[in-house]
C-alpha cells in the first residue's frame, strides 16, 4: 500500500482565512465567537456564534461564484487555497487520477432556508436554481468543476464527522491505488435563523458568557453550557508519497491512519465505546501504539454529556497512556464548524507537528472532576509532536478519527 502525504492546506474560519492566521489565533487563544446579528436573534435571546468575516464571494472570480450558496463559496476558497499551497498543477491525464472527497452536514443551508422564506413568507416563488444550490453535494461538485478534477468524487454527510470521514476515505482511495491525488475537506454555513432556533430548541446551544460573549464556549470546563455554532471550510491536498516526492512537493505531514466506527445506540446520545473503537481503529490503521501519540485534538464541543463521554472514551482507548496525553479542543475559539470541523482540526493538528506548539483549550476556567485529563488549559504549550490524532464524533454515532505523523522520508 502507498504512503499518503499532505502537501497543501487551506482554511476559511472565524479566526483566520489563512493557515498561519488560523493557527496563530488558536495558539494565542483569540476567539471568533460573537453575538449574532439582530436579524438572527430577533427575540433577543443573546445567542452567540462563530462567523467568517465578510463575503467569501469576493475571493471568487465572476458572477457564478457570487450566486452559489455560502457553504459552497467557502468550500471553493478553502480548496483553491489548499491547491495553491501544494503548488498543484495537473495535466489532463493526471486530472483523471485526482479526486474530490468533501464533507458537509447541512449542505446548502442558507439557500434552503431562503427558498422556504420566499415560498411561505414572501412572494410564494422559489428560484429555479434552488435545488442545485441546496443539494448536499453542491460543494463537492463545484470543487471538482473549479479545479477540473475528474477522478473519484464522493460527498460525505455524517454530521459533525463529515469532513474527517471524507479525508479518511480519500486517504484509503490513494493508499489502495484508486487515485494519486485528492482534494479533501469540508464546508458548512448553517448559522441561519431557522437553524439557530432549532438548535436552541434542543437546548444544545451555549449560554452567552455574561462577562464576555467571546468566552461562551468552554469545552471540558465544569461551567460549560453547550455548543457554539460556527461556519467555515478547510481542505487538504493528499498525494501518493512517491508522486509528491517526484514532483518536489513540500510534504507537510504524513496521513498515517483512519478509524471509523458507529455507536449503534442513538441519534444524540454519545457513546464512549463507539468513540473508543474509532480511536483504536485509527491506531491499528497507523500501526502505532497508544503511547506513540503525543497530541490529541479532541472533539470537545462544550456539552455536559459530550465532553464527559469523550473523556471516558479517551481513557478506554489509551488506557494508562491517557493520563500523560496532551489534549485540547480548539472549538472554544472557532466554534463547532459541523461538517467542516474535522478538516479544520486536522489542519490544526498538522500545524502542531510542524510548529512544535500545542494550542490550548481556551476558557477552561473550572476543573470538572469527570474531565480530569491534560486538556492543555488556557495557555499554549511548547512540545515536540511526532504523532497527532484528531477526533470527530457526529450525531447518530458516526465517529471518525485521523492520525497524522511528522514526515520522515
């Protein structure tokens, strides 16, 4: 089987539109969480979210880009940035061996909501492009079209683990010889009036911190109150190692393992056993032991049940090594990017390998006895990281875990 390496990365997030800015913000614990605009909170419930500043369409050329759903616009910017970072230039034949593997939880959420608003609240008419704008595979299709990639294409919708699963499936395809190159990642733009109300009705959203709304997401802290929704996109370029070396690419890291496991339990109740199975599967796939992992970018959404379940899962997967493992949740700063979150957190994990610094779990104000592992509280930490793991756990018990390794040729 071929080794698979990462040669390019791109992000569009609430805390940075370049990989450098994104990771600098994580290390400095700069939050992108803010009160939502009044139009998204007309009842004054003090809702918060993590939004990308500005209009991503300004980074896309021509009118077609401006007419796309916001989630697709974010996808195109991130994918383009990743291929530019990789210096990827493919001829016609190579394009037939280059794939797109993309994840999204909600698809064209903004377009779908706007269609229903027009239908039921305004003029009763729906745009003729409503279907193709709102389809969950729209982002994957447009990345393929934009970049001219005609190899395998797969859209993945596994809720919060969508982009981690997409990257994992791309990894498997290249390793098996079904593709030589893949642009893989995910995008999400679900912070709409309807979605905020739906999540609020679930009682899943974090309460706005009365002192500082930017500190509202508090993963693993005893005073955590829930999820902060975010939007964004992240992409990586994966290549067969021999191809990357032949073209003289800068290899950022090796993608070494992927684990995928289902809870088979329920739609919203996390199961530590399912999460632990995915972690152990990723370790086996990477042919490493639990003690070899230096850093874990946790799912860590900030919910009472979820963070405790994940702590239990880490203990079950890592055994005695759990106590010395450095762990952090970066969602405290960029929010929960849903379908994009696994890709963004893999990018953060690769940055830890390359820069030798662990981003902290911000706003970890109070120790929760049930979450008593080393969650790198509040302040970044210098550390040499050889192997990093990134975990993503989705509603319905869809768990995906990736392992990245510092590249040694």
